């Protein structure tokens, strides 16, 4: 699969009926043979005084950001980081994370992005699989790194902290409150503090910048992939640049100087690709949120008034249930995008009604994608909504649906495995040839397609409909039951906030169906709670076939979530298995 820069894509082009719906969107885009840093620097040259980010009140212009990146690049070179070296970044959405990421890109090194809340064992896995020679993290997470450092190849551990990135008065306040809970780093610890790291870097007198092409590796992100086991995903500079350019074109609502709420974490393709790189190559302002809580999120949206919000359904659940938004005017929102997890039809209706009631003229726009293609590769366009659809492929992205386990294309409207091709697709999994051969397959057209491991279909007009992960299917008494379909029905009840349907082992049916339900806050303590539950039961009985009807409805105040906010259905499945095992002892 070859993509020529500044030219039309050269390969055997599949049919693409969705292009008839592009209207104001170009059918093809030209991608410069640039690094990620190159595109950000180009924006800084054109608009040096635009604000690049706001971190809890502290702002940085584009020209200042570029200076900070170059200084950080010298600091990395000063400690011996060279072209091709891997460096783990384990930070929340703070300025140091952005600066370090682009500084590594500047010198041709490779950032490996991991979640700061990862357990020590997970951190060891990430450090070793990426072959990182250095890492940067927060002082609060020093202990986890120190615990496993001797079992890795880490030579330099750089320690950043939150106060040094804050305005002066907030820095003092942080140290007096949250900062007091952070254990001091021992004086003899083998670390480099961020401030010293940058200062010592000024002594580097050599050339820091390396030639980095679009086809060069840019970052390692992590995902369970199509088999559910954690693995490193190698993505190129072109992958990120193309994604940002495609999204800007397809979103059709963003403008330079607009602001975006950067709440999705940078270790996630959605956060790094859409909430950081996209705005920074387009002259927008990133409003950095280091940690998501429903209260913080609601307050920032209401006070900072971002023009663009991009996040997982959890964010929108927080929005529609927060009392902070009562009577709020959300007319400042120009684009609301959802991805990373399934947004049910009913949830979308609830969010759209909420937005309308709060003076927002826009609807939430769902997309679909996976980390193996950075993030979203299709999106609901501004004026082409089809209920239940996750949209149409972005420019230069191609979709086909095949019979699972094969490369045979199925007719329009038929469910099968979603396959994707285009410039954002990964270079491959690191050190995992077997998984690469299963995921990246050459089809009869001679092109390499990414097999997503997701079940879906495409209609005759090219609109894509996501069903669920292929492996997330319940087989009960010989029938196939798709949890997402049941969740759509359950969430259609006005009292339900969210739900999760899982399969529970059963000696006769193989699996039986169980539903977990979270009610909206105003219904959880209602005096007629039993009537509400009975009404939900009857609603399901009317809409769900007998063979797939849940044998039990369990009500909870919240559902377990993954580190990026998805409902962790595997945790619920394991809880049920543990109950069965405990009862059999």
C-alpha cells in the first residue's frame, strides 16, 4: 500500500459510493512529506501569536511552544537520545507531555505513550516491549517506575510535576493541597528533574534536528487489538498528519483560533490525534484537562466555552446528568464528536435533545475507528445523518465488509467483519509477526487491508453501521445474541443512563444473558423505584426476543470503566464467573 505525497494515491482503488455525500469535502487530500513537528512549526510560522494551549489558566503561544519544544529536543540529545531511540512518556495532559512528544519527533526518536495510572507490572511490560532507554513521568508515579526499573533498559528517568506548569498562584495552591499527598522523591534518587533537564539541555551545542519523513515512525500506542492481548502499535508521521487533515476536512466546522477541550488522554489515539495534533496544525487552542471527573469536566465546559468537544460517551453521560449544566447556554459549541466506544441510538437522541434544550444548534456526531488507524476513520458528516450509522469513510479511507475469517466481500447491507485501508493505517504491531499477518492482509485487489475484528455492515450508499466486536457475541441455546443491540433497547427507556449486557456461563444454554443498568441520578433514590424497574422490565419484554431476554437485571450506581472511559464489560463477565466458581466450592 503506497501513498504518494502531494499526489493522488497510487493503488488499485476500491469502489467508494460514500463520496457522493462529501458535498463540500474534497475527495482526495494532498499529504506533505512532513514530520508531525514540521506541520506544527509551519502553523507557528504563519500564526506565531495564536494561543496553542491553555493549562488551568496558563497560556502559551505557538511561537513559545516551538521554542519550548526545541529546548526540550536539545535536552534529550544532551542525555544521549538519538534517532530511533524509544522514550516512554507516562504523563497526563499537561504541557510537558506535548513538549516532550514533539521534541522527540524533532530529533527522530520514538515516543511510547502509556497511561500514568498503569500498574507497575504493566509499566514494565510497556518499557520492555518498546525497548525504551528513557522515560518521563510525574513525581506522583516515581515509585512505580523505581519498583521495576532494574528489570528494564531505562538509563534516564525524567521527573516532571504539575506545579511547574501552572500559573504562580495555582502552583502554590496545588502544593498546599494535592501536592501534600505526593511522597517526596529521595535526594539520592537516580532521576533528572524536568527543570534541571531543560536547563542542562541548553549546554548541548550540536545539531538536534533530524530529518524525519512522512513515512518515518512517529509513535507507539497500545491496544488490545483484535485478539484482546495488549500490544504496541507503530504509527507513522503520515498516519497522524493524514488523520488530522482528514478530520479537519470532514468535520467542516473548525476554524483557526477555535478552542478544543483536550480531555481525551495523549496516550490514546483519539486524544493525541484529534485533541492535540489536529488543533495544533490548524491554529486552534487546546484546553488541557489533566484528569477527567464529571464535576471538573462540567465546570470547564461551562467556563472555558470550548468550540469543539471530542470524547467518549462517558463524557456526554456526565454532561447530561450534571446539575452544573442546568439552564446553561451551550450555543458556543460548534462541533460535538463521540468515539472510542459505542454510542447507542437512544443515547444519541438524549444528547441531541439536551444540546437543543441548551441552545446548541449542533448534534453529536459519532465516528468509528481503532488505534490501529490512529483513531476515527469514518465520521457522521454535518448534513448526512443516518440513524444508527457511525458515518462514512473519511477522505482517502476505504472500507469493505467481508465474511469473518475470510477476505471475501459481502453484499451491501450484510453483516461481516469491517476492513479498512488508507494512509492512517498502522505500520504494524511491534515484535508481533503472527498478529500482523492476521490483522494486515492482502486482498484480491492487491491492497493491504486492516482487519478490525469488528462486526458491522455498509449500506449501498456507503454508510457504515457498527455492531460490536466480533468476539463480543453471546451464544445462548444456539442463538447469537449481540449485546450492543440489547443495550440500545434498554437505554431507550427514559430512566436509564447507561447499560451493559454480558454473557454468563450456563451448563444448558452455554451462556445466558444478564443486563447491568445504571439509572439517571434523579431516579436512583425515587420513592417509586420498584415501579421504575418494573417499567424497564416491561419495556424490554416488549422489545427483546424471548431467546435473548436477560435472565437478570442488576442495578448499579456506576459501571466499571477502562482507562479511556469505555465500559469494561470483561470485568462484569469475570465477576459473574467468580460468583459461579465461589458457589461451586
